[in-house]
C-alpha cells in the first residue's frame, strides 16, 4: 500500500469494510501502519457535499476531466444513504462520473451509509486513509442534509458545499447554523444566469455572519457550470489556496489532529453508545487522552479503548 | 345509430413493418419483398452504432453491427438500402433520433443522386430526444443541443421538404417504460410543446410560419392490451392537442390542429411463455388504435408474435402484416363513421384521462417544461415508479397475464420447436460491413470530406441550420461517425439521470422479506453486506429492465452499484474491481450478448476476479444461453423470468454457491 500500488487498493478497501474478527485484526494492522508511515501532508482530501440534485456528480466529472490532463490522479469515495426499511442501498448514479471508468488514474468506491442515518459510512474514514496513499486527491462525496457535514469536515482538509441557484437548500443551510463549516462554497449550474449571481451574493454576505474559527480562512464563493466547464479551474484553485493557507499557518496539522479525535469518538459512540464511552471518564478528559497519545495510530487506539470499554462493561454487569 | 360511410370505405392507414438487419443490401431485399406483399410504407430500423453516431469499425460498435437494424455508415449504404424503390412515391419512416438530421441528410442526398426532387419526399424522422433520455437510451448530446438539432430539422423541412414529418413525438417508449395512460399523454404533450417553443424562439422562423410548423408535428403512440382505454387515450390526445395548439400558439385552421399519429403496438406485454397468444394480443391492440375513426392512426406497424424470443423471421412479420390487411380489407371497420360518438362510457373515460393529463402536464410546465423535467429526473422517476408498480402487480397477480401468472398449463407449442423459430443475424455481416466501410473511406476525395466537415463545424458553431452542411457532407462522403464526432466536440456528450436513486425503498411482500433475511444472513459469511453491480454493456439503451433489477436488489437489502447504460466491457470489469462487488448482473436486449458478455468474463479473469459470479438477463435464445453458461455465466434470465423476487433469491443462491469466500 505504501508503494502507491493501485492494484492493492480495492482489496484493501474490502478488508477494512470486513466485520469478521480475523479480517478486522488484519485491517487494523494495515491502517495502523498506514497512519504511521503516510507522509504529511500527503494527498489533498476534499469533501463535496450538497443537497440531492445540486449536481455534485456532474461537478466531480468536470473536476476529474480538469485534473487528469494535469497528470493528477483522483480517488472518489461516494457515500449514499441506506434504506432504513430494507438495509439495501442504491449507490450513486455514478453514471455521471464517467470520465475515467477505464482510466487507472481515477478510482471510484461507492459506500452505503448503512445504519448511519444521514451520516457517513464508518468505513469512509478508513477508505480515505487507504486512498490517500495511492492518489493525489481524494474526494469524499455525500448528500448533505445538514447532519453529516460535521463528520465530513473532520475527515477532509477542505470542505466544499455545492448549492444550486435559487434553491431553498442554501437558505436552510444558513438557518441550520452550519454555514461556518464549508471552506469553499460552489454555486453550480451558473449557466442559469441571474439566479446564480444572486445566490452567490447571498452566500458571500452570509459567510461573514457565521461563527467561524478565527484561524480559519474566510470561505470563498465560486460559480461553476459543469455543463460548459466554467469555473472548474477556479474551484480547484480555491481548494488549493485553502490548503496552502492551512499549510502556511500550520493549521492543517491541527485540523487533521482534530479530525482524528472526532472520528475516533464517533466510532466509539457508534459501537458502544454514550453509556459505553462514559466508562472511559468524562468527555474532555477522554479527548485529552486521545490527543496526548501520539504513539498509537487512531485505529490502534480505537481498538485499545474499545477493549477498555468492553472490560468495564463486563465488570459492571 | 351508425350509418355506412356515404362515400363508401375509408382509405386505410399506412401499413408498415419496423425492419432492417445485417446490411443495407439484405434490408433492401426485405423491403422490396414486404412491399410486394402489400405493405404500403417503410419503417427503417437502424442498428445501434448508427443510432448513436458510431461507424461500424468503432470499438463501441463491436458485436452490435447489423443486430437490431441496418448499419448505415455513408451515402453508398443509404443508396443500397433504397435501391429500386422510387423515393418520390415511397412513404418512409426512420426511427432515428439523436442524429436524425444526419440520416435525413443521407436520405435527401440519396434522392438527389437519383434525380428525385427533395420537395417530393414523404415520410417521418422520429427525431424525439426526450423519450431517449427517459426510456430508449440512444441519445448522444445534452438536452439543449439536442433540442436545437430537432428544431433545425423542423424549420428546414417546413419549406424544403414540405410533406415530411420532421419529428414524431413518442409516447410509445414511455408506455414501454411503464407510463400510465395519463403519463403518456402528459409527457408527450410536454415534449411537443418544448419542440414548438424552441422553433418559435428561433430568429430564422417568422411568427406567421408557426401554424404551419404545428401542422407538421406528428406523434408516435403505443397501444396496450387494455384496448378500450387505448381508444379513449387516442380520443383524449386528439382533443387535448386541438385545445393546446389553439390556446398556446393561436392556430386558427382546424386542419393544422389535427392530431396525426402513427403506432407500433405494445412490445412490453408480449410474452415468452405461450408466445402464440401474442397474436391475439396484437390484434386487440391494433383495434385500440383503429376502432374509433376520430382517433384512428395514420400509420401502423405491428410487432411479431415471437419478439420476446429473438429476432422475427420474414414469415413472422408477414403474419403481422396480414392482421392489418384483414382488419382493413376483410372486416367492415372502414365502412362507418366514428362508432363511439355519443357513448357515455367512452366520453366519460376520455374526459377523465384528459383532465388528469392536463394536471400532470401543468406540473411539468410549472417546473420549466419537458427539458427541465428531464434534467431534474422528475419524469424518469415517475416512470420508474409506475413500472415498479406494474411488475409488483404482475408478481402478486393483481394484473393477469395469461400463460405467465395464470393459466400456465400448456401443451408444447409446435410453433417454437427447434432452433429455426427465430432469425439468426449473419455473423459475417459485421466483418463485411467494416470491409466496405474501409473501401469507401479509401475511395473518397479526402479534400472534399475535410472541406465539408469544416463547413459543418463552422455552421453549427455559429448557430446556423445543421441541415444544408449535413447534406453537403453526405454528398462528400462523410461517415456517420465523423458527422457525430464533429457535434460531440461542439456539444459534448450527455449521460441521463437514471431515476432509480430517489425512490424510497419498500418492505414488500413476505417473499421479499424472506429473501431479505437471507441477504442479511449472508453478510456474516461475506464479512460485509452483499454488493451487486448492475450494468448494461454495449450500445443498447433500454434500461428499464436493469433499473427494475437495481431497485429490487435494493429492496431485498443488497447494496447496488448501478452504472447505467452504454458501458464497455472494460469499464464494467474495472468498476466491479474498484467497487468490490460480490456479483455482477448484466442486462442486454440488443442481441449482442454473445460478444459482450464473454468479453466481460475475459476481462474479469484478467483482473484476477474470475471468482466473481456473473448473471445475465435479456432477450436470449436458449441455445445462446447454453453457450453463455458454458463460457462461465452462472445464470441466464429471459422475459419469462418475470418474478423479480425469485431472481433475487436465485442471485443469493449464486453468491452462496460461487461467490468470493463461498
């Protein structure tokens, strides 16, 4: 994996998704090695979120078509909801990301969110870690309904929110008070015209209102049209500028660290619930413990903390 | 009280048979035989490479040349197709859409070369792109660009080929995709309005020409087994069209508001089980569009009784032609005025359909019309929902299909004995077509070709009408693929939304629940949920079957990657690897399963994924199915496997038996 071996990627992704105990142990070992050995900052990790129909897939297709001729390789993790009734999932409509189906420089893995309502598949975390070893950019695409953005933001270096001109979802997004999360706003389908310009200006004025971390650069607003390719290069430039700012200020390391903690806590909560986590002490103390433990990888730490919770639960029963 | 028609019998509609296969020469022979048997018009079926703008030697054309229709690469092919057929007297319908302008240009050039004035040509180019996005799948360009090509063709023919029907708005394929009568009416009307609006908004069409344009718009309808409802549907459409064209475009002349339509009766309802029953179905469906004089079709083509088994032979097509001739010449159908005027029942049903269709039409118009409702997948989603409801009703027995879900006990049919009961396309057709294409390319004047393509590029880029430079290109020896490549570069290529994703999953029946618990149990064996790739290799765009499978697989708890249509075997194999699926399901209706499925199997093996089981569904004759199984396909499903839940259960068996980790 560490040798950027694309051939090994699909099997590695299958492995980290596997729930059988022996495979889990193997997966942990792999992820542990990857976290320790992957050089910083490595691949650029980009989240792409927005309401259904905002054109995320078409936009991704345009991004791939722009990036491939530059010689950059691209991996996409696409997360779609699972049906609560049946457990099944229709993944993707990947039909629109077709620029590279037979191009080894493009990789697409669709994931079902499984039991994570409106959230991110748990294996997305591991998938990003694997793909980051073999591709220049890793995109994480999710349907944004105001619930998963926080999780995606913790997983990537730059979160891009895709909105459509005149759509109510942008307003909802602002109302939901999560305007501070995205680092780049895209108004897609800008060929629609004046509505696009209006939405862009709404966003531009809205961005300033959100409670943003002072160290966080002010979010950019970019107009794109996947249809005629307008604004695609600008979007990539905005993403790269955001990453560069974070590298210059040293905040990227911090963001990755924070993301690591968040992912770990979420994973623990999924498995053991808040009652289980409570066995490890109060939340700030637990966060502190995770933060300080720099020897183990997040994945090893997850296994270790999990065992502690299990032991505690056993004793108390 | 119905009295005999005062002037005697009415003139019958145009009799056609949708046909063409192998090569221009073979199809020309077929056409001339059919005309000698009393057919009165031609209906050209093109093969999929021609319909999607690829030359016969393009990699994507492999296995598809001459399969579902005739390959037309250049002017010599078109000329061979119509050899010894007088074009000034013939009425020719061409089922061609994304590149209709090009095939019409070839037809015009063929006429000109034979010394026939283009003004005398009569016929129809289907030229309706919306239903391609929704159902049929042979689109190339994005909606806006396609609409522009359609309106180019309309505005050109209105003056230059005044007896030509430049576009045939199709509700046919909507019904095949599951549309209810109301959806059929509403979406066809919405499409027609989108076309006329586009022509109206052009600078080169004066406002006073619009009534004439409206008068040239024709429709292509389907007719299903509920033939009483079909009679009412035809009447409802005639009334609605009359009202809409007056309201929206102020057309005063009632003749120009007449609802003119051709029909191919329903293929969706034709069964593989007890296929002889299909003849009775076809007769009833033909009645549905001829019974009521007020809503009688202008042209009719009937499928063959054995369509669900494979390609029909000339004898099978003759049987369908005879149905039309008996109806028109033996029966007294054409001796009467409208039989349903004054029928309370028919009038009430017609009014109901019309009112409901108007409501649905208004909904589509409110979101910006047919193009907007295509791009946002609204219409597609509604069709997938209707289709899903239909297949559930057949599974549950709420809809009776004789020989399929009821009265299934049968004697062996003497009609389907042996392997000769369907037509085999000559396997050498593809090679010969390519040899001729190469020879044609070598013989033409390269400078002429280049000049024609440069002019085509300039005219299209500058917003001019695509027809004149296309006719010039046809004469210069440009090929189908070259013409389409110019437009692909200028317009880009389009991928239509699939419409499957947005639908909410359903718990379904007890059987569905039983399969679902098997799928869930299998998760422990596999280590993760069962993941399936559903794909359509090749150029065949009929995605309804694949979409129904994808939806059903989700409903039984599988994680489904649906990659849509027009995939190369290479794309399918690499997608299976990258997505980490446990099983691959392929759907092919074009008859090119032999080449494409085996190619997918080979590529999977090359990627070290030979252990992933592959199942195939489609119109696959039994001996082909045997060959596929020998090549390594684990299961073959055909139209007789209508019970999707059983198919799912079977796929679980396959994964348990052969799947990775099994």
